[in-house]
C-alpha cells in the first residue's frame, strides 16, 4: 500500500550533495528583512515603528484575523524602517532591523513546567504565540491546523518526513540528528490534538532517517502509539493528500481538508519547532534550510535566521561558481524562482537552490501534442493537458468544468510535458481567473 | 393506371394531410397562446447597434432593448451606439435624456514602453498572457506599471479595434473603437482607460515611481517634472473655478477630463514627450526637424 497513490513521477532526487551534511549555523545578518506576511492568510499587523528597540524573539507583528500568524524579530536591534520589500509573495510590508545589543533567546532554559502537565489548549496557545506555521513550504498557521472545529473528530496525526522534493535534505538531516526531539514534538502535538495514534511517513530513499527514528522510538518507548512507515520514493509522496492515502488509504474529498477524514498532517520540521515553542517558549525566528544546486560552493543544510536575505547567505555557503540562471526558493518542483538576491528567507522557505543553465532549461513552450503523459502523471486524476489548452485559449468556462481547484500544484504535469508547457501555471491562471482574485 | 403515374400516391396524400393538421395546430396555438409583445422593443432594438457585445451588462442587444422597454432601464448604457442611439431611444421611450448623458468614449493606452525600449528583470517562460505574467513576481519588466505586451486587451476586443504593434504595444484603431471597455477589464496592469472622445490629450505612462527608479527600466516614462502642470495653470490663470486640469501626483501626471479643454499646452512643453499626441510636442518636432529629410 505504501506509495499507493495514482500518478506521480520519478525525478532524480539529487540529494547526494547534501544528505550526509550536518547542520551548520549561518552567521546572523547585520540587517534583517522580516516580512509581515510569511504565511497563508491575513498579514500580521506591525506593532513596532521605526526607531524602536527590539529584543531577539520579540513580537513585532501581531496576527490579524483567525487564519494568521504572529511575526517575531530574529535579531536584537533597532527597527530602521517598515518598507514594501520584495518577498516570495511579491511585495509585502517588511520590518527592517539593524542588529545591535545582546542575544538572549538562543540559549533559553527549558521551561520548568513539564509539557505533560499542560492541557491541549495551553499547548496550542503556546504554539500560536510562537508564530508557528507549517515549515514544509505552504506556511499554513499551525495553531489553526491544530484547532479543528469540534464536529471534526481527529484520530490520527501524520508526521510528514517524506521530503519528496529533489535537492532538499533538511528534513532528512533533522530526523537523523534530532530523532528524540522530533518524537517529543510528535507527542506534544498529539497531546494538543488529543489523538492516540501517530505515523511518521518517510520515503525509502532515506534509510538513515528511517532507522534513526525507529531506533529512537524503540529506546525511548513513548507511551503513545507512534510508528514509522517507510514509503515508496515517488514524487509527490509528501503532498498532504497523497501521504494520507499512502499511509492510511483514506481519500480527502474534493476541495475538502484532511481534517474532514480525521487526519492532521504536520511536517517533521514543524513538529521539531513545535517542541521548541512549547518546551522553551521559543518563538519561530530561525529555521533549517537546504542550500543547494550545482552553482553553490558549499551545498549543505544550514540553520538560518528568518529575514536573512539570499545575498547574506551566499558568502557563508562558499559563494557562487557562476551566474545562476535560476534561483529557486523552496524545492525545484513546488518552489518559486526569484529574480532578486534581496529576497529574505521566510518561515516557509525550505531551501534555496542556485541552478545553472544545464539544469534549469528555459525557452518557449510548444503546442500540446496530446500524448497524455501529464494525465498519467497527475496524482489528482486531472486532465492537465485539457486544462492547459482551455486556459491558453482563455476559455475559463471550459477549464472550470475540469476541477482546477483539485490541483495541488505539484508540477508533475509540467515536469513530464515533452512540449515544455507550463501546465501547472496554466491551471493556476484558471484558478485565479475563476475566483476573480487579482492576478 | 393511376398506380403507374403516382406509384406513391398514399405517401403524398398522407404527408399533405399531416402538413395540414400540424399547420392548423400551429395556427391555433399561435392565436390561443399568443404573448403580447410591446412593439417598442423592436423599435428600440433597431436603434441599438446589434453588436451583441454585452458591454451594457446584458446578454445582448435584444435583452437590453427588452429591459429598457419593460423595466424602464437606463438608456445610456450602450457605449457602442453612444449618443446617437441614446437620443433615438429617448425619443421612442419619451424620456428626457438628461445632461451629459452618453458621451462617446474611446479607449486609450497609457504606456509607450515597448519591448525594445524597456528592460526586463528576468526571463519569463510561462503562459503567454499578461494576466499570467503579471502574477509572477509582479511581471518580468523592471517597470511594475508598464505594458507586458501579450495582448490580453487585443484578444478581448470584440470589434477588431486593437492590434499589437511591432514593439508589443497595443494600438487602438480609433475609428473602430466603440468604447465598450472590454480591453480595460482585460488589462491586469490598468494601462487602458476610457476617456471622452472629444479630448485627445492623455498621459502615456502609468509609472508612479520617482524618475531615477523609473529610468532604470524605461526611458520613455513620465519624470514628474511638473512642466505640464505649470503650463496648464497659466492657461487657467483667469479662471476662478479651475486651478489646473493636469496635476502631478505620486510622480505621475494625471489629467482631469472634466476640466481639460484640449488646448495642447501640456503636450507642447512635455520634455519626454509622454503626453499624447506626442507629434505636437516641441521636443518631438525639434528632434524630427534635425533629421535630414
């Protein structure tokens, strides 16, 4: 059953360059650019102004609305200005902080209260005040995910360690190095949700991580039912709906959420950060990323402060071996390619890849030849070719009938298309045109 | 004998009989179930241009005509027919056409940064439509306000009144433009607007950045020098109610079409030139006179 979802593709995983690397700390940048929207939902509201002094981990943007997340300062220093700065979501109000003063939050003592004595809602409020979002890439506010409406009965927590994106190895490295912490984080999350069962799903190209997690569960012997499931290596194994089907055989209804079928999925990185938020009361101001691609001098897994710009990172990662043709924030399949080195690392940034023209082939796309490869590859059972043709001809009435909203934006169709058609982009255009959102 | 002449006499007779029966039925139904239709609808429909473009918001001309007659709908909604058809409809419906109603409008393009002039931030390989391109990091051009040149507006035009020129900029065929506004809606950058036909002047730029920032990406944008505003103030110097018709706000000259008198003073002084019709600007004339004939 593992890996039993339909469709999917087998891109070369390219993880060899970084999957044996230990975590290194990147230096703290002199200037941090912290966007107020780093998550899905409403942007946070700035509660500091230019000239204010902020501590490390101090709240600088408070969540505005139910689906929103707090934003904290990554460095101690002075707020220089609040500007519209380039981010991966185009332009966002961004707090610029110049470093000065003492670092305090990095070496926080363990909170004297044992988390075992906390109730579920207390845990969730600690998670909420840490500004936690899903660290796998989509950056959905975690506290919202952990507070399902009472009529939705959650029975299983899935911890997503599939990491099916090529190049990215940050979750792999986390599971090997911090297995105990991840299990503790899983137990905390289970307590917050009130579930008795958790499954950690890991693709079988990460045997080291599977063994590390299994050994740790055996030796720690937690009272809860936590198991590790080895999954077939296939993209998009780590997509929420595909992971649920592979592990539990349950199908998320069209345009529904995992909580509709009693499941909550959290990334291993999120689970690790949840532990830090609950045990140390540490806000989310740093994260682990993979810096990779064929043009970076020292590819590896790094711990980085949120708000560091790409240009700050390059130096410490060995510099560039040539002018990159494409800089991708996130994985190569789902990530966004960016045009500026000024774009800061945000909570949802799982990796930064510097790719040469050998790997990132550009060029115009060609007409659809109706080979059907995209239909075979689509893990959601859609017809990307038809959606693409409809959107290309601006017939959004036709594309609307082909369920564009079931698309998970995994990019498998664009990957297999022999005409190099930007099919997932076409589908995205359809979604935007149909909902009438500003494109 | 009869069989020889008409081998299918029964077929002929039965078909005739069927025809007669159905004909009678239809004429009976016509009389019995007749729907009284206001003759004005047909008259109003004759006044409308019959383009069925939908610019009035109704599915087509006949739907609009029906609503005018039956629901006393606003008669100024047809931009294609414009003042002419509104006048005719007003006389049919016996209503007063009010003041300033149905001024003929034309679409204007507010960008002259073609692909050969402007600089790009990155190479774009996605779907060839402006709305898709503007969704990727705010567009591939350095200028975040300029035309992306994939022709969404041209494809939206139901009257063949637009085309893309050699430099990927939309051009409006003035005589064909009906002012339906479809191009305005299609443009994700808000570069096209509808303005009164009588006034020729318009600013061919939408960039709201300061001149040095704007110049990084485009050599032909508005630099907000305010010469046009000064010239316009002089025109209206003896007018107590009007201060100026052209004003620089957010580093972009904007024309108030309610005040503009089409005097071309702003066009003449514009140093870029970035106010249409640029052929009347002093800079343009000087440049072109230097070129040997």
